[in-house]
C-alpha cells in the first residue's frame, strides 16, 4: 500500500464490525488529487444500496482540489462503489431488515495506484457495550504500564 491511509476510528467504537470488503470508487481527477494530498474525511461516511442494486457511499468528504478550475468536484457528493455482483448480493442479503448497516472503515491507495475504500457490515453498539470497551482498554493500558514499570 501507498502512504495514504485515512481511517474511520469511530467505526469500531460505535459498531460491531462483522465482514469487511475492499471496494473501488468511481472518482474524478480532482478527487484523486485531493485524496493523494490527504484531504479526505470518512468519519461520517456510510453506504447504501440503490434501487438498481448499486452500492454508493454517502457523507464522505473530499476537500476541493486547490489548483482545480471550474471542473472541481462537489465535496460531499454520493460516490459509486465498485464490487463484484457476488459481493453486492451477499451484502444486500445481510443488510435487508436485520438492523445491519454498511460503514466505511478505511480509505487507502492500493499498490497499483487505485483509490480503494474498505467497508464493513456492522451492527450498532449499545451504550453499555461502549462503556465495556472503554473499561477493557483502560485495564489493558494499566497492565501495560505495570509491566513497563517492573522491567
């Protein structure tokens, strides 16, 4: 992978991630240039399936390219994701009516230079689940500190 990797850190905190998929994205030239400059945000991004059975990502913010002309892009437009028909059918089967959503977890540039988006099917966490995760992290951090202090 290239050096560009934009992560959604809220996703694992707010959701139980089930299955992960890597999808290509249909982008314009100025969007790719902005992503290469690290000017993208996927914290609020989620995916939906259109009536035609296509997968789109919504609320992914890609900042306008500084040197772009009047051909510059809309920062928060819906972008089509590219997956195989088998993967789309599998995702659509999981999402329909079960309280499962599709969230964006990571935006990166592949070895071949293509912009990819890692998505995951997920269920929402309850408040007590989030508190439990924070307690586990704190306990682990305290144990690591104790080990470093002794040795």
